[in-house]
C-alpha cells in the first residue's frame, strides 16, 4: 500500500484520538493544577517509551544542531507548554471554545511549512485546503457566524488556547523537519522524554510536585486514559503518518480533531449535530481524501523504513 496515500489518514486517525481526552481533562482541572495533570501524563507515557521505544533513541546521534533545536521546540513547546496552556484554558472558557480555537493551527503550520520546509502551495492544494477549513467551520459554527464568545470575560482562556494552537501548529512543521533524519518511533520517544524533563522543572518551580503524590486513584485512571489514547498511541500513529505527509497537508488532516470533539460532545454531553454540521463533516472528509491523493502525487520518500 502506498504510504503517501495512507499517511494523511493516519494523521486524521491520530487527530480523532486527541478528541477523546476532553471530558477526562475537564474533570481533572477541578482537582489538579494544569502542570500536574500534564506531568502525570508524561510520567505515564515515559514508562511506555522506556518499555517499547528505548532502542530507537540511538538514532538521535544523527541529528544536527538545527534538528535538536526543532526537537526542543516540539518537546518543550508542543508537548509540554501547549498541553499545559490547552488544559489551563479549560478553567476560563468552555472546553468546546478552546477546542474550536485550535482551527487556527493550519494557518500557523502552512506559513511555517513554506518558510522552513520550502513546501510549495499548488492551486489544487489551496482548493482542497480552503474547502477543508470551510467544512471544519461548518461543524463548529453551523449558522456561519460565531456566537456566544464574549472576549471580555474569557480573554485569558482564549489566549491560552491560541498559544496552544501556535505551538502545536509549529510542532507539525518541526516534526516533519526532524523526521527527515530519524524514524517515527524515535521522534515519539524523544518528544515525551524531553518534555518530561521540562515539566519536572515547571512542577518544582510552581511547587506542585506534592499534587502528584496526593492524586486519587480516579485521577490516575483518567490520566492513564488520556496518556494512552490521546498521548502515546495517537502520537505514535501521528508521526508514522507525518513521515509520509507534507506538513501543509497534515495540518488540514488535524482539523479532524475539532470535528471529533463535536462528536464526543454529542455522545457524552447529548449535544446533537445539526444538518449543517453533518454537511460540514462530509465536506471535511472529501477535502482530506483529495489532499491524500494530492500528497501521494507530489511527495517523495523522506527516509527508508
């Protein structure tokens, strides 16, 4: 099977898994600080990395100083700070608003992909990318206008959510940059291990390490679910897909995250989808399908398996 056709779909599958954690993350913010929640996630994931991916860390010797800077951005920015900012935003705004604001990621990632990776934007790409973004917005705002978003009351939460979007968008591009030299297994491993070091520093600085010891069994269960589904497994799948997907296309596939979040809210919060939201989901599906074909036609191998 052509990996350049399946790559974008692996990115979409990973994005769908990211949406699973919202109900659990919302519960945890009621009892624990954001830095503690994210630290507990990374402690859990680090154990899995040492169990399954440790042997791939030898590949890191192939990285240049520029690629190490990219790893630092991904680990500290995309894995640690972005997750802390995203979790913290739940304290100030409705989680759905924080999730919907992640749709600015494509604009960040596309701009950085052109500047850093020298990716070219073809007319076909613009057609399907615009259609995909339009579909995602229909899912989020079926009336074609943004309502009930009072910036004066939730500005801090919105800033946190936008900072997370910027860091995650940039991580897509820098992840693609590093994957030119290492396997997706090594990329997954170093992202979480480096982030864990940074998060321990944050916990010491803010004096929240004690919260890890006092967290309840239910807290750890929810963290475990988040860490496994929305963390380790999703990022493993994501980097496998990103290895064979241009960053400008991967970032459109990541729009499946807010779409899936709407579905999760439908299932767990009884927030049903309107006809326009369903139409938007179908448009997004068509756009991702077309972009996967575009990716297969334009791409060339990054590194051999």
